[in-house]
C-alpha cells in the first residue's frame, strides 16, 4: 500500500487507494497519503491552499467526499495510532494547509498534547512546527522536553508568525516563550522585539513577577529592543509604583536594566531606602537580594557616577558570587579552561598566576596574572602588595574606587591581567555577542583597572595540543 500511494500520479488516485481498501490501510499509511496529497497539489496550477479557500484544485480536494472519508478514518482511529503516525499526520495536515478549526487538526492536536511526555525530541519538534494557537503554545512551552531542547526549525518559523499572534496570547504564554528564548540564548531580534512590544502594551496590567520574566531575555541576550526609548521609561514608572510589592522581582528587573547600561535613578532611590532594605532583610530571600543589591551598588559606583541618592549600607554588602557560576561548573568537561590551565602552567609556571580568583564585587576570573612594562609575566612574590587585587573575602571594608586607585597607581610598572576563557555558553546562540551578565562583568573589570584578555572558544577550538596552546597564549599575552 505504501508503494501504491507513493507512486500515485493524481489526487484522485491517492484517495481511491486509501478509501477503497480500508482493510489494507494501517496507521502509518495515513500520513504518507496526506504528504502525497500535499506534493501533488503543489504541482497543480491554481491558487495555493489555505484555510477556507474553495477555489482551484486545492479547495476542491477539501470538498471531495473521499477526502472526508480519509479524515474521518484518521479521527476515528488516531487514539490507537503510534506516536510516529500521530506526529506525521499532524505535520502533514499543517503542510497541506488544513485550517486549525477542522476536526482532523483539533483531534490530532489534542492527542499530541496528551502524549507530549512520551514523545522523543524529533516527534516534539515536528508537533511544535505544526501548532501555533494560544492553547497549543502553552502546552508546547510547558513541556519539559521542549524546554530542554532547542528546536531550530520551530524557532525560525515562530519568528515569522509570533508578531502577528502576540496580541492574542496570555501573559503566562508570553512569559513561557520568554523563558525559552532566554534558556537557549536565542538572540533573534524579531522574537525579542515582539516580547518588548507586548510588554509596552500590557505592562500596567502585569505584576512585577511577570514583568521580570519578560524583561530577562533582553539582558540575557545583551539586546536593547527597538522600542527601548519608550519601554525603559515605562518600566521605570511601573517599578516606582510596584517596587515594594515584590522586592526580589524589582531587584531582578533593575539588574536586567543595569546589564543593558540603563540606570533608573528614581527606582534606585527606593531600593536603597531604609524602608526597602529593612523589608528585604526580614524576608526569606534576604541573602539573594543582598547579593543583587551589592552588585547594583558596585555598578552605580563604577558606571553611574552622577547618581547622588542613597546607597547600600556597607553592613549589607556581600560578594555577588563566591565561586564559579553554576553553568560553568556544570559544563566543565566541555570547557577549554583545562587546556588553557595546562598550557599556562607550562608557559609561565604555577607561581605566576592565580586560577579561579574571585574579585570584588564578586566576579570569578579564570586566570589572574601581573605583567610588567616589557611584557614579562611576574611571579606573585615580585608583585608589590599595593598593586595586587584587594582580597575578595573582605568586600564590606574595601571601596571599589580605592581598588581602582590601588590597581592603577603603579600601572606604569605593573598591569594586572585577567585571562577570560569564553566558552560557547558565554555567548548568545550562533553569535559572537557575550550574554549580558558576562558583558557587564567585563565592563566592570576594565573599570576596576584590569587588562582583559579574551580567549573565545572560536579561537580555542582551532588549537590542537599543548604546544599550539602555548604558542596561542604567548601571542595573546
């Protein structure tokens, strides 16, 4: 039967084979028949098939009794179909141009959603390429299988149709989409601008917790949306009104804006006020907010010098991070850091650098070295104490500005160098743009007086063996 369907030369022939031989047709034959119909229709002249299109050969097929018999057979039997047949029927129906409200599509979508947990990655990708309504999107982006895997074809398709459908989506669905975009570091301007336009139109009706989810992809992808001239002031106005209702969400939104080099002064007055601080310190999430506030306070000192409002009380300052980021730890086996460490050890010796040094206000560096004016890497024992980085264990007592002065006072003789191994997950997907948190870290390290030497994975992946790695590092240094 499969060969007969695939060799058919006309729409009528396909329909006859399937409808007149029900005893010989299995579940796997239905998607083959739908796919074949789509191929044959594309070869025929006339307007393209679309929902409600009754003109030309395509529309005529939808009205043929044999086609309705085929659809009814799928509707009646799909609960017993295997996953592969369900997925392929849905994908073929979408490619054929069947309207979303048709009984066949509705039944296939319902059956697919009920089986999401049992689908493999390929099945999931095909389903998601076929569905696009609000209810379906909620099911799609709520699926853990989909969330954990990047569906390239679906994302490219979604960038085309999401702007047209965004107005009809719920904040919950849009937040799920934003979470997925951020999770996979998808710096797709059309998707990000669609989220930004949604936020601009609906912002007043959303609570801070939803707003933080919608804002996060912009900072994650280091992307200022095209409407940022309108959006950022509006977010400031919303935060002024809602800052105290959800302190953690407020601080998260501020962090996203800071990573994009936008500093809302009036909101800073609120979050650094005694009342806000007292409220935060008595909450269950006091430590995480203290970390964020400490980093925000450091960013104000380094990047927003004209600010003259209240600042974080030194008693509450802590390191933002005390060790390597979770993502870096989880991806250690995929990192080029081990190769660089061994090459550096052989090149300059262990006494000439520190690895995994945490610098105030809490940035973990891969390798820290000191180099003199002639370009020689110095042993740590020969670096004057005044030129060394302040100890990260005492962020409460160390002023960042004094750190800058200490590092730059002897800059004619010594330059502190940070070697930064930028692995693939430090960049936006398929891009050479660093994610927002990494980009802000680099800005701050430079403002603190460090010379930053970038070691991007695109260069490191071309290095073969220790000797080539040593040559590469020698050139970089």
